[in-house]
C-alpha cells in the first residue's frame, strides 16, 4: 500500500462518521428529555454550551499555530 492512499479520508468514512454523530445526538436528546426531564430549551442551551466548551481548545490551537502550520 502507498502511504499517500493511507492518509486520505474517503467519502464513505465521512458519511459513516456523520451518521454515527447524528444517531448519538438523537439518543442523547431522547435521554435528556425523557429520562432526565429536561425541556427542549434547556437541552438546546446545554448542547450549545458543550459545543463551545469542546470547540474552544481546537479554535485556540488553530489560532496559536496559524492556518498553514496546523497539526
């Protein structure tokens, strides 16, 4: 196998990752609403806060290293 082909991400892998993420989001929303008793608004606010908390280190790393030097 060629090293160049090993590093490429194919369309199938991206589609599977998106489907798994969507399924996980649906299951977490169900859990929050029916098992934990949260309203849709509370779930939305908590998910936006969690997304910000998870994306902030990635954004800070990209800003620190610059666009061309990302790891």
